[in-house]
């Protein structure tokens, strides 16, 4: 089993008219039940190019923020380990 601190932060994005919406929401419930870190976004649209062209900048901004936070946490952990 992977320790919670090592789990990746997942990003889910689904259109409200997307055929995958029921699966996406089911997966969301699994993540909630297991306290797995995630970000979920849902907006009008289908699983098509127009939707993703509109949403990709938000998805990348979320991932960038998560990566930056992880790097800061790693630097902080490394600095604490070195001081000890």
C-alpha cells in the first residue's frame, strides 16, 4: 500500500453532457471515500475538442500549483533533514 503522503494529486475534469460523466462521478466517490487527494472540475460540454480547448488552461494551472506546492514541501523537508 502506498502511504497517503506519497499519493499523487489527481485532477479530474468532465463535461456535464459527457458520456463519461457517470464513471467520473463514481470515481470521485471512490476518491472521497478513500481520502485520496484530488481536484474535480465539471462544466457544460461534451468529451470533444471544444471542451478541452476551453478547459486545458485551467487544468494546467491546477497542476502547476500542485507541482509548485510539492516542490516547496520537498525543499522544506530536505532543509529540515539537513538541519537535524
